[in-house]
C-alpha cells in the first residue's frame, strides 16, 4: 500500500528505503506485526554493509499503526549495544495511546474522517484481541 510513497522518498532524498510488509490484524493478533517489524529492523541493522548504508544514518518511520510499530521498535532497540543506534524516528499520526478513548484529542476528533473514534477503537480491539466484543465498554472507559 505504501510502495509509491516509499519510492518517492527514496528518489527525492537519495536514500535507501526499506518497507516492511508486516502481518495484519485481525488474522494476526498482537504481537505479530511488532515482531515482524522488529525482526526486519534487527536484520537490516545487522547487515548494513551489505546494503551500503552508513550505520549513523538509519531512521525508522511509520504512519498510523505503522507509527506505533516504529515507536515500539525504536524503544526496544534503544538499549541495545550490539546494534547501531537509530538516528531518529518519524511518526506520522501514530497510534500511541489506546487505553483511554475519552481524552480531549479523541473527543475533539471523534467525527473526523477517515478514522472515526469508534472505528479507532474497533481496529485497536481487533489488533489486540482479535474481536471487538467489548467495544462499548472501551468507548465508555469502563474497561
């Protein structure tokens, strides 16, 4: 889904862009997507010389759920001394907070297309548990 934008970024920035095709929910519940992204990033960092990449210039990026995954991978790798350090993370409208859907940002943007508040909760529940059976409880904050 992101091939064209990755090609554009690579061309315009003169960079190598690696895009991870991670497993998606609801078929693959958490932590499948996280494990795919972490494994791909670790593999890439272990083989930078093969790709001709400067170890001091590696950045992870993601949007929406991918922004969540980029942040999680960055946090996991932050304390590793056996791999090159990530230079930065770019998080584009990341899903970083999924416990309280009644915070001001969720209330203010509850009706903003494409990801309405109810849809965000629905997707988050499918990602974490494979179904949305307790959707109303989560929306009410009684989970």
